[in-house]
């Protein structure tokens, strides 16, 4: 008989940052996201839309990776946890197909319920 332990929001935050700093975004989604999770992009986002469901989130991540020609630098702040929410600062310097090299800075806010990420929202 196995018993699953529900992660605390802090544990989710720490593991999320660890995986993302290693570039393991897909593994983070597989391990930490709920099946019904929601991903919200700003209205002005170019080429990316808000989606619902882990499969749609995975597809959106793949679409973003296809927009990147070369990644030069990625940095992720330590997480700030308040209640069931996590916030991270992310900086990406990359060469984007058809747009050249640019630096992207964003704030990501995650909502956690029952040890899983149920919502991510990006501000940039």
C-alpha cells in the first residue's frame, strides 16, 4: 500500500525553481501541474494564448520553444510564497526566429491546490 504525500506550496515552489533552473520545464509540468491547470498570458502576448488543461499547456510550451532560435541566458529568482501562491521573476535572453536577439523579463504567479499547480499567469 502506497501513500502519496501532498506537497506544501513551499515544496512545490522549491521543486519548480530547481527544475526550471535546470531547463527541465516539461518535467516540471509533468510532476507539478494538475491535469486541469490553466495558463494565462497577457492580452498583448505575441503568438501565445491562454489555455486550459495540461496537454494544452505542454503544447503552448512547445510552441514557445519553436519560436526560439538560440537561448543565451535564463535566470529565475528565488520563489516568494504567500498562502497558496508562488511568484517568480524570470529573465530570458534569446534570439527569436524572425525577431533577433532580445531580453524578456516577466513575473510568473502560480496558484497551488492539493499540492499541484492549478494556474499560472504571466506578466510582461
